């Protein structure tokens, strides 16, 4: 009986580690597919590929991880909605504004929670960092709220000042790197608020779908 319990606990402990890479792939993969499809086939084919990829990401997340994160759900709805508008009007401006809506939406949710004394990021990430105390969650929510506001403003500036090719390149590579660096920069603060060292190995859990 003891051996069975120990084995089950061990398997449960291994599951998060197995899903770390998959979670990042599900978040970043559709954007990468959009980038490649656009480069080879144009905006319409790229947008269609983006929509199909995000649907597949949702299905795989449910199948392999057993759940779909709120961030992925929100991103999927917006990608499909703005992607449909892009294809219908044959105008890439709709898909370009999608990140702004995502960033502004997340910022609004986090700020609303902070005003009510709640760390909404804890619910969006589904308590990804088990050891983090309430103060840590509040600070993390505040930091990401400000970051999302900055990203929303930056995306709008890029939409109106850069060509689509340049915007997409910066979106795929630049903003993803910036998000990863920002997530890493929060780790010392998280550790001061109870996050165990072994739980800091996957900062990609904090990075929202792009």
C-alpha cells in the first residue's frame, strides 16, 4: 500500500516537469507557424495557419496536459476572431491589433484584481508557483500588469510605424525574448516570497501567449 502511494506521488511530481516544454511550445508554436507560413505563402495563408495552429494547441493542451489555461483560451478566441477579419477583409491590420487587445485585456484583469486586493495572475496561471505567498502573487500581478500596459503601447507604436514584415519579425522574436527576460527578472523577487529554487526552472510559465 505504501509503495503504491509513493509511486503515485512520484508520478504526480513528474507530470509538471514533463509538461513544461510542451506548455511553452503550445504558447509559442502557433506564432512561429504564423511567421513561417506568412514568409512562404503570404498573409492570408499565414493567418489561416495561425488559426488552425491555435485550435490544435488548445486540443493538444486538453489532451496531453488535461486542461487549457485561461491565457490560451483567451488567445485562441482572439486569434480566431481577428484572423477571420483579416482573411475576410484581406487586411493584416486586424491580426496586428490582436496582441494589443490581449495585452490590454490581461492588464485590465490584473489591475482590477489589484484594486480589489486580489492577485488575478494566480488564477490566470492556475497557481503555477505553489510555494509563492500572497504578497508575492500581488507583486507579480502588479509587475505583469505594468508590463502588459507597456507591451500594448509598444505594439500599437510598431503597427503604425513599421512595415508588416518588420512588425512580425519583432513580434515573434523581439517581444518573446523581452517577455522571457522580464519573467526571469521576477525570479529573485519570487524566491524572496516563498518560491522554491527547483520551481524556478520554467519561467516560460509566466509568459502569455503572443
